[in-house]
DNA sequence: ATGGTGGGTTCCCCA
C-alpha cells in the first residue's frame, strides 16, 4: 500500500498536474492540503473517474483538505470538534482498511511573533490533544500533511539564514515534538539521517530551480504498528518540476 | 536584494 501527502496549493488550479500524477503513480491513499475550495467546487468527477473515493473538508479561498482512496473511506472526521479552531478546514481523518489516516494542514504562522504565530502554536497544541484523546497508537495511525515546521537543521538548505525564522523556530519545533509525544515517529527519519531532503521550495525566490533551496515541512508521523509496516518514505521531485507545479512536492510512504 | 511568485478574490489576503 502506498500513501501520499501533497499540499497542492489549489486543487482546481493544480488539476492538470494532479490527474496525470494519479494515473501514473496510482497511490492507494492520498491526503491533500490547501485545496482552496468548497466541497461543491471540488473536481470530484475527474478524480472519481480514476478510481478514487473522496472525503472532503473545504472552505472558500483558504485551507481545505481532502482524502482520496481506492478502498472505501469510513468514519470520516472533519476538524477537532472544537469551535475555537474548526472555522478553518485544516483537518480530515478517516479509516481506510486497517489504517487510521489523519490529513493535516498546520497553520503557517506568517512570522515569528505575529498573532498568527501564537495561533499556530496553540493550534499545534490542540492537534496533540486531539491525537491523544481520539487515537489508539496501538493501531496503524498515519498522521500526514503540511506541518509548516522543520524538525531540525537537516531539513533546511541554509540553516543560518533560516535560524529562528518561521518554519524553523525553536517553539515551533518543540510544538512539533509535542505532537509526536503521544507515540508517533517521523517516518522519513526511520530510514535516513541524511540532510538535503526537502518538500517545499519558495516560489518567490525560485528556490527549486536555483539549486534545491528548500525545506522539509511535509511529514509522515507514524504510530509503532504503522512504522513497523513502513518500507520507505520518498519525496516525488518530478512532481515539483515542470509546468505550473505546486510549491510543495508530494511525499509518498510505502507500506507492506 | 527584507524582494520576489503564485493562487484566489476583489480592489488585497495568504503563503
């Protein structure tokens, strides 16, 4: 089984890249972030024609998450069930086979010290609480998405430049570690200690084209049974190249 | 190069 996470930066704008990618790669389960549309605006028919079932959680203009699955999708959950946070469509979860999947789009935070930064830290704390309260880590739990945080300096092309900046600050990293505290592991780091593996490259600085100037902020967090079944986590760099890409590459985890 | 590009919306916000 292969599970992918991909921040597509608008599912409608990205459809010419998403459809061929689904046809070619045929992932079993796909977790999308930043769909940026209401459920009724989602290009459902085109994706269903490729053999996927859908579960959607969207809003106008911003955010939006979705689950695409070859297998039936059961027990769909949208949001934390906490009105303080659920005005934004950032979380959708479901059961697919024996996998409990949660698709997350963590708050970006704008810049360190901004009001949105404080909101980001509180949002991440709430995600940790949600996971502790609602998930049995003895099951195959896969929490994946755009976390908008690097784990450490191996995840940054230029750590000195990014030191203490948004996506890289110590409080954000501590908040991310707090999410893992319930028993999840960084899937990619189970397989490699190498740096230089990135999932996002800034459009504005043309970081992808100008020498792989990226950050790793899209992650697979795995419970012990999910980690035991995982055979690899890889970034699909081809999907970040070419015409009209998202600023994020898909990350694909393979399971036995 | 404290800018830039890209997506959605509306005369600007967000990333």
